[in-house]
C-alpha cells in the first residue's frame, strides 16, 4: 500500500469553498444550504470553479456534448485506459456541501497529493464530474453518466425540459458547457467514487469506511386514487368512497410490510400525498401519492412489489375507490466489482480503519459506469443520522479524509496495474 | 291547512332558469354545473335575474349594506313583523342547481301562488337571499345572514378578502349590490327555509319531507405535522419521523371512532392532506391536513373532539413528530323552533306526505336567523345519494314541489298568526 496520505485540511477547505457557491440561508433553521440545480447559475459557477481548480492542479480539461467534464493527469503510458475518479457537483434545491462534491474534490485531492509527491502513475488519472446526477431539474437522475455509458441517447437527453420548458441542450449552451467531445466515454480501466453514505449506518456502528457492495433495487409507483367527492357533514360512512382513507391504509401497510421481516432489508416511503379538492368540509375525490420501494435483494424486491400491488387492488375493492398506478422507475440491484471492493478492504485494513460492507440506498454515477468498466464506491459516515439533501448534511474533516485516503490507495493500485490493454492498446 | 298548492312546473322551471346562470360544463363528466361564487360575475347575473323575477311578482326590493336582498309582499297589517322565506343563490365553484336556490325560488313560488289565488295575508311575506352563504370565496360561511343577525360586524365582513385580495365591500359595489338599508334585519315573525338535504337519508328511507330538528355541532381542526425530511432509499424505519404516517394514523383513527359507536351519529372527515416537499424519494418533513367533526349531540361532540385531540398527542409521541393544531371552526348544535317543526309535521300529514325528523349536517342561513326569531327548515330528498356541491346534485320536480307545498302551508300558518307584536307594534 501507498505510503502517501491526502492533505485533509486542503480537502475539507476545498469542500467548503465549493459549498460557498450557490449557497443560501434556510429561512426556518438559519442554516446555510446549497442550491446548485443542474445547469442553473449556481451549477455554472460551481463548474467554472472546479475547472479552474483542475487546471491549477495541472489537469487537461475535456467537456463532452452532454456537459460532463473530465480533467486528465497524464500517465507514463498515455495510451492505456485511465483510472477515473468522479461523481457530480449539481445538487437538489436544499442540499448540503458533501453529496457528490466529496467524490469530485476527493478525486482532485488525490491528484494534488500525487503532484505534491511527484508521483507518476503508469495509467492516466482522470477526475470527472457528470451532468445532472440529481435529476431534480430535468427529471432524470444520473443523466450525464447515463449518456456517457450509452443508456440514454444524447438526443433524448437534449430534449429533456425543466418545469419552465427550458431544454437541456439550450441550458448547456447558455452556461458555456456544451462541449464538443464525444459523449460516449471510452471505458476507463476502473471507475472509483467516494461518497457520503446519506444514511446513519456507518456512523451508528462507529465504522470509518463503507465498502459498497452495490446499489439496491429501486421501484417507484405513482398512484392515482379516485373516490367520490361528498359533503363532510352529511354523507354517512357507508356511502363514502374516500381516497384519503385508501392512501392512509397503503401508507400504513408499507410499514407493516417492513415490520413483518418478510422482505429483508426493505425500505418503503410514501413521499407524495396530495388530496383534491383539498377542502376541510369535502370528502376528497382524488388522492395522488407515490410509493418508493428499495431492497438490496432482487427476489425480496420482487415479492414486496407484487404484494404492494396486490394490496392496492384489495384496498380499491374494500374502499370502493379506483386505484390506477404507474411504475415510474424500476431497477434491479447493481453489484460493484469485487476487485474494487477487495482493494477498498485492503486499503482500510492497511490504514487501520474499521470498515464494513454496505449497500447503497441511493443511485449514483458509479452504477452507470459499472455497465462499462470495473467500478466501485467508498462510503464515509455522516453526522446527524447521516441526513442528506438537507443543509444539516455533514461529514467531518476526518470522515472525509478517511474516505479519500482509501480512494488514493485504490486509485494508485489500479493506476499502476498492467492489463489487457497494455498490449496493443484498446 | 291551506287548500292551495304551488305550481310545480313553474317552480322547477324557475330553478332551471336560475341554474343556467353561471353554468359551466365539467371536463371530466360532461355534466353541466353551476359556478356562482359570491359577488362574482355569475352571482351578479343571478342576483339581477332573481330581483327581476321578484319585481315581476310584485315584490318591493330592499338591498342592505352587506348585499342581502329582501323582496316584500305587503300584508293587511303592514306594521306587523313579516314571515320571511329565504336562503341563498351564491354557490361553490362546482355546484348543482338546487343548494340554496330551492329556498329562494321556493319562497318566490309561494308568493306567486298567493298572487295566483288573490290571497292576502295578515302579515307581510318577505323572500330573502343572503350574501355568500357558502363562504367559498371569502372564507366565512353564512356571511350575509350572520351580519344581518349581528354575529359578524359589518366592518369585519367588509374587510374580508378573496385570494386575489379583493375586499367584500369593493366587490359589492362593483356588482351594484352595495345597498343602503340597515344591515341588521328587524326580527321577522318567523323564518322558514326549504333546502335540499345534501345527504342520502330521506331518499334511502323513501320519505318525502324532512322535519329539520336543528343543525349539528361542527368542529374543524387544521393540523400541521412536522417530521424530518430524509432520504427514502437510505433512512431506516427506526430513524424516521414521517408526518405522512402520522396523518394516515389519524385518518384511520377517525374511522375507528365512528365504528366504535361511542360517539353517536358522528361524522369525521380528513379533507385536506398535503405533504411537503412532495417528492417520490424523500420522506416528507411536513404534512398539513384537516379534521372535520360533526355530531347532532353536543356531549358526544365534546367527547369525540377531546379523544381526537388526545390521539394527536399520542401519535406525535409515537411517531416522533410535532403536531400543532388550530380550531378553525366550532359551533354547538343549533335547535330549530318547535313551533316550526310541529307545523311542518302537520302540513306533511295533511298532504299525506311521509316525513321524518332529521338533523342538518351542513350549516344554513336558518341557524343564524334562529338567534333572532322562530326559525326552522324543511328538507327534501336528493337523487344520487343526495350528492351536493357537485353537478350531479338533483332533487326532482316533485321532490322540490313537496317541500315548497309544505313551505307554503307553514308560511301561511305564520303569516295569518296574530302575536305579541299585534298590540303596540314591535
């Protein structure tokens, strides 16, 4: 293992500096949050800042046609596939400073550390940030990495529009990040992403490094429950068809399913609940709600989804309402490469850091890259029960530093690795 | 009892004609509904139409300072307190043709029938329609009758504004119904209101006339439930504080309370349910919802309200959320005068109409008038389970005619009644 370690003060200061861009103060809490919705003014300023930092670290910048940015540090064998360290710097509207940014500024800190020590690697090292990982503005998450790896065609991505009708392509051009490089990225030798856990597990266990096994399966249902609007003061219970009651039963059923233990380490959430007409004295005639199911086990996910769907039908019959639902997202589990997981464990061990295996509850660019190369992730713990997408999001200087030290070790391990591409190129 | 009967065809045609004013076609059903929000263009047109009809029937029109309209047919003893027949012609945004209008056009039909037969009554007969009974636009229901009877001061009513910030006084002036008559109405000898039931009871029982005992107690709670926004994919159940789950438990608890039979003939409704931020993959941090409780028994109402409030606190503790609530309305039961109820029963009996006692689930102008005089109501059945505030609202020609025949009988009984005011005026 490498004798090098990253500069934790510099890393944390770089996260603070990026976090000051697109900052806002939350009315209710007085806390400072971050709003860098993809391709907006905050994101544009953040992009210019990071590109400037990359250039200062000696990286050569490439911007592709979907606005993904790659900063390349040359290897002794430039023709070999690089090791790529990446994530994203766009954010949800009410974000903290760490989600995504740790992977990008962590990658840059790895480069700076190599520079500090004059280390030359066999393979190039590329630090990448991908366009619109959050999907908060244009409705499709992991957009840039999905285009780079071929899951989403460029023209389909260009045509996506925000709520005001502005298209991705126009917004890329407007902020000066409509690049000319081919959007399909050449598969790197390995892709590594250091990220905050966005959950409480590592912190609660007192563990310093999360070895990410993969991303759990995700299923989203958008439900429309139609009942019968009626006068709240006069209509007897027996004549009601109340879609709010039906939604309530589904919400509580999700929790019963969790408590049953029949679906493994399931998560279930009703995030959208909205009744119409929404008047105090009128039984609603329509409720729109959503169900978000997650599971690290594909079989358990399938069982949970089937049982939830069967329950919708049962509730519809019992409550005399119509329930229509649409599957708005569905992905199976994405396993990360054993080669990455093994090296993350080895690095943590060598540094005397506690570690544990963990499954990612959220989606990440790494799951897109996993389609085209050896990919994996390192998680670091978060304070405040690992709260994320919130100004209270916080991983400390040392929590961040632990993760990026491991990122450095694993990056060097891959960057000096010979491989199939060494003979004859790719 | 009177040998007279009203002209049912004329009555129903007058309801159809008024229902054509402010009409719209519902997008989803293709049904024609009525939108005559108080003091808007539809209400103004409806007011002009009814005033014209009143004048054509020989009534003398008075408009007071809150826009209530009184059409007077003189009695042989003009100095005696009149019998007043009234209701409202304003509507909710998605109304039918009968709510309120039956009481006004029914009152006018009584006058027309007296005219047809050259009947002179001892006391004057006044047909009234009150401003903004629905409260849908300015937020306060029974506004005109509450001002007329002194519950709400005129200046407070004038200052009410709609969502666009337009004040009642300005809107009255704009539509030409800011009258000059004293808004405090001289107590009539009796006040009678014929109205659709707005519920299924009479129709289901096959009963033609509802003898309204009074208006049930009403309590409204506006709840704000604050939890903790969290990532749907990562946050374990044990660390969640989900206000949507809390709202669901309250909604289902309301139904359990009903089923328990411990609260008499209670009604309970959660009409507003709205989660923020309202994203599929985020545990909500806030849910706003409402509880509407009704009960024909004041003691049972108090028990139900106390138990609901205790449950809010229990749920808050169990779900680790904060629940704050505000009582946005609370009225005890309003009993109607025995003298009116007895005469309604007598009239129905004399005409061979089946009848039953019933408690009003909704609020009505009659409950305001009950504060200052002998007041009561006659209900008629409605088709389609008595649906109301909906284009499908329908009471047939004969259902309406039955009610207005009884209204005629009871009106005549009071209009020819001598009383304390006969000696020395009032």
